[in-house]
């Protein structure tokens, strides 16, 4: 198999050829058709997240075909298309797992972080954490749904049912969730890096009623704001933009420090909440609405060997939509 491997954080991924791995009990091997590049991959590579298992193959938005089945796997067939997300395994016994919050499991494994992921031609996955994917869709278009889509969905659910939704950081997750909101009849206010006219135009082209820089005040108070950009400075900015009782959802796995701010911004029952990981139910719920919401993902695809270039493009904010690797 071919893989792009992280040996040490803050160093480029290295191309390697390895023997094909064999799936263990309850696992399957999947031949990767496409793997999207998530900001979390960047945080793994850049050393922002503690204790990655090194060396590791990053990548957790994987679409591929079942290539080999381990013992005890039921309900899957060779050649079937599946999706593999960030949540790679949970213990099933801890207080979080038994109360429907497996996203907070005490002993989890995460794809592309603490187990090998999809920046490769093949990947081994726990079969219980894979999802059926449409057989006829384009794998490059489907791949970003598995994290940008699912975590974006969890963030949107956390934001509540308000009409006016602000999104700070208009990247892969935002461009999917904006489409969901608009189909639900809600209004999207898109905040980009100040002066990024191209990103603002992109947001408007997807149906945002307003797009501007994160330093701008929206024309109306927001019911909720979701922050996808890894920028702690945006927390007080977003609090200032939401109405009384409004909520600010931090959707990323890592953020720069949040600066001090006057209590006045939080008062009147505004809330700040974070979203961590996903449950399998999040993925079932989100993937079920994808066909009717007619979500179109904007992607730029790269050969597997260009994974470092894709990561650089994401880091520099040059991308619109999602980067996707094709082995
Ligand atoms: Zn658990
Ligand atoms: Zn992700």
C-alpha cells in the first residue's frame, strides 16, 4: 500500500510503501477512493494536539470500498462503499458511552490521530464505526461530508433552532452547514477574514444573506453563532453579535487562547459551548438528510503524494471548500 506518514510533528509527511495490512477481528480493510483534508489533520501535523500515536497516517474523512473483512464482521460485503470518520473506536463501557455521549468516551481511538487514517491507498477500520455511503456518488464530493459535514452538523444542532445563524470561518464545514441551514429556511450570516472578498462572494453564492469580515457587525443580532476558525479572539466578537439568550458554539478541536472580555458580553444568558468529536448517531442523522438537502461540496483534489501541498493550502487559507486527496 501507499501512504503519507507523519513521523514527527511539525515535519512534512513522508511517502512510504508498506505491505497490505490485514484486518483483525471486527475490522475491515478499505481501499481508499478519496480522503478529505480537515483542519484537525493540520492540528495533528502542526503538533497542536497532545499525544498523537507516531508514526501515524493522518486523514479521517475517508470514502472507499471494502477490500477485506476480518472475523466477526456482519452486514458488510466486499466492494461495498463505506465512509470512515474521525471517531474510530469507543470503549462502550464508560459513563459517556453508556449515556449516549460516546463522542466524549474516556478511552477512544481517533482515525488519523491515534490509529492510522486515510492519507493512504488502504486503511484498516473498526467495522462498527463505518457508515454506508451512496454507491453512485463521486467519492471526492462525498469525502468532506464525513467530518466537515458531520461535525458541522453537530455544531449546528448545538446552536439551537434560531433563524439567524452566524458562521465565523467560511471553510469546508461552513460551506456544507450553510447549505443545510438555507434548506431549513434559516438565514446565514458569513464572517470571513477581514478583506477576503473571494470568500465572502463564495458565501453569498451559496445563499448567505450577508457576508462580511469578522471585524464587521452584522445588520441584525444573531440567534446563534458557530465559530469554525481556530481563533480565540472570535469568541468575544461573536458574543457581541448574538442577541440576549443567544449561543456561541466553538466547533473546532483546537483554538488559540480566548482573550479576556467584559462580563457584560456574556450576561443576559448568552452561552459559550464547545463541540467535541462526533457520535455515530450524528453521522446517521446527518447522512440521512444529505440527499434531500441537495448538498453540493466544493472540492479541490490532489494526488495522495501532494498531501503536504494540500495541508499548506489549507493552512494559508488559500482554499475555498475542501481539499481532497485521491490515491
Ligand atoms: Zn467510552
Ligand atoms: Zn475533521
